[in-house]
C-alpha cells in the first residue's frame, strides 16, 4: 500500500487543515471523522479530527506522523463535516473554530503541561532560587512529575506559572507533556441475586440466611419483586441500589450484610444520564379546529416548501402543533431537532414533550455538564433510534443520522446568534442548512417573526401558515401606556413605578392573580456618580460605566466581569458624595417588596440563574404560585407559559425603542409583544402596562393593536429605503487593538482598501457605542452586499485585503474578525 496522508482539523483559529503522515500500523484502522492525537508546534498535542485521507504527499515541508488514534470509530456522522465547512465558509471563520464549538470539550483531549526536576541543575551565584522556587523544587523532588495545576494545589501558590517559567528558564525543571482525557462516564451501582432464576434451592437458602433479620428479609423480597425474579419466562430486570433503597427505606448497611452472606452481588454499571422518571401518557393533545387547520396547512406547505413559517400569536398553541408534527416524524422512525433560543425554555418544554414521548426526548445545551453532553453525543453516534432532541443552538452540531424535521421555535430571537467567540453563526439559519443536508423540513415558528423571515414567507420563498387566534379564543391582552413625562411632572411616581401601574398591580394581586414586572437591566443600579463633581466610576478595561450589585456590594463591569469596591469617598474631589443612580432588577425587586409587602417575589435574571437548577426552580415555583410576582430581564419575555398571570408591566420601554441600530425597532416590537404575550394565557384577557416617555411612538401604536402586519409593513419600507436586510446582506468587519491611535489609522486604511474593491458598499470605520472592551479598542467597518452576491467571492476579496493589510508593520497585534448577518 502506498504511503497515506491525512488532513486533520485542529481546534485552532487557523484557516486550514493540516497534513500528517499516517504510520503504517495505523493505515488499516484510520477513518474519516476519527479522533487522533497529533503534535502541533514543538510542545503541544491536540485532538484533531480526520477530514480526509489521500496518498498525495505535501510538498515543501516535512510532515509529522499522527501520534495515535483515540477510538476505533468515527465520532462524526455524515453530513456533520460538510456542515462545519458550510459554517466556516459562510461565517468567514476557520474550520478549527467550528470544530471547537461543535464538539463537547469531553471529546477533545487537551494536553496539560507537566513539570519535573532537572537532575543536572545546580544552584549557583547566577541562578539563585527564591523561597517559593525552593519549595516547588522540593515538592518535585519528593513527588516526581506534577502537572502545573497540581503544583498550585499542593503549594497553595496562586499564579505559579510565572515562578515555573523562571525555573524553566534557568534550567531547574523540564517540561513534559502528558495527555489527559476528561470524559468520565457515569456509573451506577446495581444489585442482583446470586442465585440464578429457576434455582429454587438457592432461593430457599437465601431466605434461610436472613431468617430473623427483618430488614434483610424486606430487602430480599423487594429485590425479588423488582427484578421479576420469579416471573416465569420473563427476563429479569436490573435493579439499582438507589431504587432498592428508596423502595425499602433500609440503609446501605443492610445491602452490605446481604452481600457478605453471599446472597446478592453488588456491581457497577455505566448508565446514560438522561433517564426520564415522570409519567408518560403517550397521548397527543387534541387540537382545536384552528390548530388542526394550521397543522394541515403546514403539511400541505411542506410538499412545496422545505422551509415553512408558522406565524402564530402568543398562546395560540404552537407547541401543541409541534407535538403532532414530531409524533409523525417519530412514526417514520426519523429524528427531530427542536431548537429553542434560551436554555430557560427547555424546562417547561421538556416536561410537555416528555409526557408524550417519554425517553425519546433528549436534551442538549451548554449548561449541561460536559459528561452529560458526551453521553448524548455517543448515544446519537451509536444508535439510530428515532428521537426528539430539544436544545439550544449547540445541539445543531450533534451527530444526527436521520433527521426528518427541524423546528425552530421563536425563530426571531437574537439569542440564536452567537456573538463570541467564532463561529458567529445564527442557529436558525444553520438549522435550515442542516435540515436541507438531511433532506428534512424546517418549521420556523414565532408570534413576531423576524423581518427577514416574514419577508421570505410573504414573497413565496418560504411556505407561510398563520394561526391568529389564541387557544380557546382568549383575547390578546389589552395594552395601556403610562406617559412617564407627565407622571413625573405630577409626582405620580414611586421610584420606578407610576401610580397607574401600582394601582393595576394591586388590583391584579387582590384578585389572586400573578404579575410579571419586566425590566431589561440587571444589577441594583446601572451607574454610580459623585453628586459633587459628577465623577463616575468606569471599568479599567472597558469603556462602560459600572453597575452596582448590592448582593455582592461591588461595582461590576457587565462586559468583562471585573469588579471593584464602591468608593465611599469620591477619588476626584475627595468628598463623601458618591451615590448610585438608576434601576436594575435587583433594585426593582426591593421596590416591589416595599410596594407589595404581603406578596412573595421571585427574580429571574442572569444573576439568579447561574446554574441549571436555578431556572427550573424559579419557573416551577412561579407556576405553582409559590410567589405572585416575578421580576425579570428579557428572560421572562420568552415562550414561558404561566396560567395565572393577568398583568405584565414594562417599566422602561424607552430603553428598548431608542437603541441606535437598524434592528432596534424590530427588537423592541418583538420584546414588547412577547412579554405581553405572557399575560392572560388562560380564560381571561390579560393586561399590559407600558411605561414610556414616548407613548405616541409608532411601535407603541402597532403594539396596542397587536398589529404585527402593520409593524412589518412599516419596518420593511425603512429597510428598503436604507438598503438594509432583507434587501442586502450585512457584514461587519471588526478591528481591535490595544492602541487607539494605531487602530484609528489602520482602520481608515483598511476601509479605503475595501472601498477600492467594494465601492460604496463599504461604510465606516466607526466607533461602536462601547468602543473598548477588555483593554482592546474597537472599530467597525460595515459592508452591505447584494443578497445574491456570491459569498465565496466576497470571502476571497476580504481575505486578500487582510493579507495585503498584514504586510503593514502596524498591523502587529491587530485582531480582525467578521460578523456575517449581525443581529
Ligand atoms: P404558544 O407556544 O403558541 O405561545 P402554547 O403552545 O404554549 O402557545 O399554548 C398556550 C397554552 O394553551 C398552553 O398552556 C397549552 O397547554 C394550552 N393549549 C394550547 N393548545 C391546546 C390544546 N389543543 N389542548 C390543550 N391545551 C392547549
Ligand atoms: Zn467628586
Ligand atoms: Zn470591563
């Protein structure tokens, strides 16, 4: 066999795959999609993915060998790699970036640096060891080889890497690389009888052995029953220790006793992490006539359009329709992907779907532990069982083999867009591509479709189905505005609440209803300032004012996470005059507690939902009326379904409406309509109060009438006039640098280079609203290309420009990246 070479994808932001020689003993075993370990550079090992194999030797450099193969199987399935390439092409990023985003960390072995003592080293005048260095050397002498993190743990030294680097530089220690595999499968303990089924003698002996020991007997009986040991002809079932203990209420000591007597065997077994324990009805919801019609229209539409939009008002029962579609897909033995924009939404949805589909439902998102994610990945890899995966955007990357449908719920949501790091993709659009690679259908659902999607549906590019009545014909909520300019003038406010808002809240609460208070800002107060000299604390690394968080009693930067103490004395004028200004959800919660002291309050924002269970607890507690008031950021606006909410209040609509960006009107309308959709979902009409200083703004008018179409017609005219999507495709080119002058100069040259090629399709450079993040200054160049322009061509020009620019010495330290279809 001739020598073979492999193209390997590495998790690096480099625009290429890398060629490695396949050692002879591996040639037979190697496959596309397999994980291999290769060396890159002089010190690092990486897990790469085999992209292709060929006998053609690369020219001009020496190729390294593949170090080892990690599994005997491919960890990807067709067309996954094809999708990775599509993403890398379309979103102008490297294939390595896509690989990094696509594969859970547990499947990416990474090298960790190990340190050991160099026996030949001697301390002398030139190479004196510091006290800390001596401690580290003694530790290494004692323990041999240690990882850098172990050294930190054992010495308690923080940031020991500097010390270690010095030790390396003077030759006291040497570095070696050892690979760590992170993934651990989950094991559970099981119990079984030593006697084989049918061995009645053995069983008698067992009972004799526990005579007089009541608890041991109980356990034995339970085990026999649960395993179906005596059931004729049936296979025995495995019984876990946890189940057995729960059933019998005995302690593990009893299990040990039985094991000692040789009656039972205790063994460990790898299990999957997503067993469902609730009640499964396997019953599809009965659809209303309107829903039935919509379902039929969707099926009809799919025969002509692979992609169809379901425009269904809030609480029209879109989920019910999805469930029917999913069940059809499962009946065809196919897989389905159900995308949701926000992890918070998986909770309620999972319950609803599991009730119907039981263990066919799998959940996948970034809040899951890595091990859990690897488990799902492996399950899809090895089984072709029909299933429904509910997931946030990263679930697009799972190894599906047989997709029949992809449902993108709340398709308008900006959280489908990944901003950072690359790939900066929109999961809705990638979903469409993924579905088409599988020959599957895509259903986009929303009460407030994105302008682009609605336009495509209206112009016949997508199929279009409408469902404009709520389930059981509940009327859409009534929307009232409170003019805050007037309210403030007449002293009709109490903190951030206007009097009419408080009255409405009292009325709702007195009627035993729940209310939602929406405020799109987290923390206690968005700003601090000196009353005397107007000094405001800013982040050292970013160009933003700091938010005061009362719980931590810290000023926190929402862009880089840095925190600072709140100064009591102004550092500028030395007066004790620093005050905090404005309102965040933390402060609103406090106000609400003062206004409605006899009601329990829940708060849902980034700070209260740091881990997976927090979300679920808040949603569950609110559903179960453990609290009557829910305060929250945009997290409360989306898809949640609470029965008891009769009032939604929006405390500051201006902030949504006045954002300077071509999508701000769309975003504001969507958010306001969606949050109002949380009101009055059962039986009675709900009410929404919007506080604004601009009640005559056209968006507010459309909102009052729930007039999505009116809003669309208004907005699409603006887009047309100013040449924005869907009439063009927008690409932002970001430049970042530590030095503002260098950046400013280079950005201007960059833009003029681009102008020579793209003409008046280039705008900028401009400083974004937040012009410095994490010590890097930022400039943005906007490119508007025709929607039908070839992305391959655009990409080529952009890449050429980058390479030309790269010749300039001042480009050193410049970060350049693209955001295609920014949101
Ligand atoms: P949407 O996703 O369109 O906002 P949902 O699917 O959440 O609406 O439905 C709103 C509420 O109405 C849910 O509580 C849901 O259970 C109920 N509902 C909708 N359709 C039906 C149906 N056909 N049978 C029973 N309940 C339904
Ligand atoms: Zn001051
Ligand atoms: Zn910062």
